[in-house]
C-alpha cells in the first residue's frame, strides 16, 4: 500500500466511528476490535509474520489516534459524550499539534475550547515561549546529549568501555529521552496555546519523583491516565485483591512497553517497570516507613535510568551492558 493512502484510512476510520452511535454492546465491541486490529496489523505485524522491519510502512501517529479513537468510542458508549457533531469529531481527531507525539487528548476537555479559541497577542506570546522551550530541549539539549549517549548502541564500544563510562552514558540517555519527549510535548502544547487551546501537561518533573508510582504520575501523564481509565480500571484495578492488582499492573505496563515500540526489548522494559510497581505496592501494603526525599529521589531516578537500558538497546546489547555493570564492583 502506498503510504499516501493512509490518510484516507484515517479519515474513513474517523468517519465510521462517528457513525457508530448504537448503544448495542456488539457494535461497540466490534468497533474497539477493528481499531485495535488495525493498530496491531500496521504496527506489530512483523512480530508475528516473517517480515523485515525496515520494509514495514506504518501510518504516521497510528498509536496516538488509535488511543483517541478508543477513548471516543468508550466514552460515547458510556454516555459521557453527548450529541457530537462531525465537525467537532474531525477537529478532535485531526488536531495537528497532537497527532504525532501527543499528548493524548480527551474529547470532553478539548472540544469546548474550540469555540472559545482565539489568536491574540497573549496567546501568541504564551505559545511561542512554550514552542521555543521545546525546541531548546529537543535540538540544543537532547540532540547534544545524544552525541554522547548514542555510543551505547555500538556493540564494539560496549565491549571495550569501562562500567563507569557506560553508567555515565546511561545517565546521559536518561536526560536525553526526557528532554526529547518533553520537548515534543512542549512544542505541541505551545502550538495549541497559540490559538488559546490548552492541552493536558504530559510531564511534571518526573526525575523528582519519590517512588516509581510517583514517577508514572509525572511521566507521559496522558498515556498513563489513558491506560488507567481504559485498561487498568476495567480489569479491576486495585479493588479486588493484591494478586489481581499486581497482575493488572503487569498487564498494563507490558502493554505500555509494547505501545512505545514493536520489539521484545520494549515489552521487557514494560515488565521491568511492572515489577518495580508491584514491589512498591507490596512495600506500601506492609506499611513500612517511607524513605526521606534525599534517598528516595536518587533511588527512583537510578531505578528508572537502569530501566532505559531495555528501552534503547536490543536484547543482545542490553545483556552485555548489564553484565558489565554487574561486574563493576569486581573490577
């Protein structure tokens, strides 16, 4: 399929879901399955079939608009979206600042702002400042750190480098990926603010988190809240028992990892965070004392930073890095 035809796929999908107004459960479930099925086919089919990843063409931003489709379908089915019209529906789906890198919007919060939006000097200054901040984060800071951290992708470098050098570059990658992701979000929020439209914040100083649960309340907030509302809570959340809670956490974090990338290392990254969250829930349930901030914040940052190994590296490279770090005290 020519990549140019994907725009018609998105339009057709958006139009079809607007027409699905039936309260019949069968139509609702079918719509969800179609949306998820298209995402799996385009983004993950090479995991199930003998396809070279570089030959797979993926519609731009399919993960983001699929999640917004699902939000629209679920909230519409539950009666939380009343009398939507086609113009508002298409404005929500095709709002260009958020299509590529989020944040993931909510229909009820976004659409009313369309009618009060305006282009003014105040909006221009607010939006331009946020865009500039995002560009500095991405181009000046993140891309500079990438020159230092990208060596972690070289097997030859990993084999010859010292554990200390590898560890420092992992920390550099931690800041690089934060500045990269939050920079894109700043540009999106700033672009929307130019017209007086304010989108949900996506990052709130995540590396100042005091524990791993606090980190996920601060990191990629719109994605975390989406998984909480449309996966975690429907599975039972934390209202059943400890075993189910931990299982639900592992499911959500595995899906979160897979959402970030169609490869095994992303699933492992999700499971890693699932294990950290499970351990935190166990620790909290035992009502053990909390660590002071000067210990809790560095420990959380260290745990998150080590987890990025599974995010940026293939399994074969990640294994070498971990063995290097484990051997550090004995060298």
